[in-house]
C-alpha cells in the first residue's frame, strides 16, 4: 500500500521536473490564441495579426515567465 502512495506522490513531482526542464530547454511555446498561425480571424472573417504574440506565433511558456518573475523579485530584494 505504501508503494502506491509513494508512486502517487512522485508522479506530480516528476511532471513538475519535466515541465521545468522543458521551460529551460525550449522557453517558447505556440501562442494559445492564434495556435502558432501568426494571425486570427475576426468576427467578419478577415485576418489580423495576433496581438498576444505580436504576429510571431510564439510566446514564452507560463513556467518560464514564472521563473523570470521569481528571479527578478529575488534580485530586487538583494539590493
């Protein structure tokens, strides 16, 4: 029974470690609004550059932004 509990507790930790490695190796992910197409369709059917990614189709991953925020707060506190 303890092996199941140990496995259940290690699963979220291993997922978090994998996501951290992914954010370090590849900090850019596809934009969730335009799905990496660099544009989105408006209500009348025309194409417009995506405002979230500025038409690049790539955005920083949430984990990367969180790590940069923590790093900036840490450096600001040490001054």
